[in-house]
């Protein structure tokens, strides 16, 4: 039996539609803002945000808490 359309994904206790993206929530840490997950035809894919390497001795986080920037 074939599905009528693209399948949804289940992550934890929630369902996500095909092509929907989200930041996963992992107990006891909560929402993981630096990781993005997305649903592709019933399969969940997740990836950590890639950051360019820091070119200074003491980088700090500013606008983006996932990546560091020089002061």
C-alpha cells in the first residue's frame, strides 16, 4: 500500500510535517538552539550549526550563541 503523500516524522512525542524544520528539545537540557532538524519523507535529519573558525585568541559569543566571534 502506497501513501497518498509525503510522510510526517516523529521526534520524541511530536510529529512534524514533511519539509518542516525545528530545534530539537532534549530533556533535561531543553531546546537545542545550535541544532536544526528537518523532516524529509518520513525521515528525520539533524545537523549542528557549522561555525567558521575563530581567528582571535579570546573569542566571545555575541549575536549567535552557537558561534563565537572576535571582540
